[in-house]
């Protein structure tokens, strides 16, 4: 390898100074690269932390969505139940239930005689519509009679007192056509009702949102019946 020729006007001092300056520039550039690298690493750490936070928040959001779906499902089920109950009550609102009528044509004839007493002006056709499927000669099934409106129903119930003392109807009773829910509410004793009212008042005082409950129990022999259909 041929030796490097140094021009005559270049001194060793000049070479040393040049190399020193270049080394300083290189070191400065290295420091800048280190700083830039540290900045990049810090930003990467920040991105990783944000990523972890997003994962955590995503899990929380998923759990909240799951809970919300469950709550909404339960709410919709309750709403459907309330709507079904109201529809069922409306379907029964004009009806009466007659207990103790024999099965078959004899029962229909006796029902017609009954209606002439408790609702003399009625022109409805009596149909042998029975509740339940089991035939029992000793215990005939209840008969449902569909009246034209609620006024007729109430008039018929009020006139049931006229049946007292009539031999043909000594085993016959007339009741409202109630849903299962109405039957349950009606069977509650006054003590149970007072307890539920007291509980609701306590919940209201504590700022809770209590479930609406009935505050009145109606006692009447003309208000209950078995829901067999």
C-alpha cells in the first residue's frame, strides 16, 4: 500500500485540529441521536400504557354493555308481563263466572234462569263455556258468561242478593272473572298489605324507588274465582 502523501502546505497541527473538530461534530450528532432515541423510547412507553388503558377500558365497557343488556332484557320481560296482564284484564272485564252449575244442557238452562233474575233485560245468548278440562260429576266446572259491558256485569253482581233463599240456586255463586294476578292480590290479608305499605314508605324515606303495590284489599264473595283457562 502506497503511503499517503500529505501536501506540503498541510501541517500535522492542521490535521489534528481538523480531526478534533470532526470528532466533536460526530459526538454532538451521537448525543442528538441518543436523545432522539430516548424520546422515541419514552413515546413508545406512553403508547404501551395508553394501549393497556384502552384494553382495560374496553373490558369495563364490555362488562357495562353486558350488564345493560341484562337489565334491559329483564325490564322488557317485566314490561311484556304487565302488558299481557292488562290485556288479560280487559278481556275479562265484562265477564262473570258462575260456580255450581251442572254440566251440559241442564247447566245452560239453569244459567238462563239465573240471568233472568240478576239481569232481566239481558238478551245475551248463554253458551256452555267452561273453565278447565277435567270433568267431575260431583264438582262441575265453572261457567264463564260474557256480558255486553261492565255496567251489565256490575248490575248482575249487585242483583246476586236476589238469589238468596231460591232452592235452585242454593249451590250457585257468581263471581268476577279475575286473572291469576288479581286473585293473588285479592287473597292477601290486611296484615300483609299493611306490611307492604310500611315497606314502601321506608323505601321512599331512604330515597329508593319502590315497586308499586296495592294499598287496598277488597273483600267480597263476588270477586274471586279460579283461573283454569
